[in-house]
């Protein structure tokens, strides 16, 4: 049993040596698991299915982490594994708080208790932000520059989109839910940052 696990672990760590089609298929599988589990999470009302969906989301993130590196012909390093050990539990806690704790705030009368409950998801978010900052600080100079460029681009894109949406709303051309717009800022920044960082690394790899 241990020998089989050791072989599997070695194969995963050397995923960059796999044929290109296997790496891309695994990367696609990771996205299917991740997005599919999210859809199941929000359409299901039963606890067992939601718990299963959370587990599959974590599995999808794990597969995406390793396969994304392999697609770029890179291996998962020690700092990547340590970062993953920080991100996965924090992300899981965040999802549990949003799904099961946050709705309780609507039934609480005391404003200070309600404030604590509503803001509770910010604890894992802050922990994730600290983990990202620590991860970037441990990268080399080239990777730090890539992360800095990606962060700057993400802020620029989200800022321009938010300004455009605000102008359209001010002119009464569109109706914007302010709470929803604010909630989408951080996910939009994270998505733009991640995509730009991946493109930057791909561009430097091609050179």
C-alpha cells in the first residue's frame, strides 16, 4: 500500500514529464470538478450533497494546482505545497461560513451579534490574503515581478469596469445592485490577477 502511494506521489510530482495531452486533460478535469461541484453546491439543499460538493471543490483545486503547473512545464515546489496547505483549509472554512453561518444573521435581533456573524467570512479571507503575501514574498525576483504586474493589471481592469458601470448607473442606463457590485469586487480582482499571472508566466516560458 505504501509502495503504491509512493509511486503515485512520485508520478504526480513529475507531472511535467507527462505527455501534453494528459496534462491538458487533467487540467480540464480539474475545472470540470471545480465548476461542477460549485453548481451542485448551490442547487442542492441537503447536507450530504453539500458536504460532498465541498470535498469535490477542494479536490478540483488540488488537481488544478498540480495540472496548471504541469501545463506550464513546471513542477510543484515546496513553497507551492505549503501555500496549498494554507489555502485549501481557509477556502473550506470560508465556504462553510458563507453557506451555514452567514444566513443565521437574518434571524438575529442584536446588531452587534449580527455584525460579527455577517463579517465572519472575512476571517478566512484575511488568512488567505496573508498566505498569498507570504507566498509571493518567498518567490524569486522574476516571479515577484510577475505577481506585481498581475496585481497592477487586475486593479486597472476592475477599476475601469467599475467606473464604466458607475457611469452607466448614474445615467440611469442600467440598474446596479450596490451590495452585489461590492461583493463582486474581490472575486473579479482575484480572477483577473490569476489569469494575468498565468499569462505572464506562459509568455516568459515561451521566450
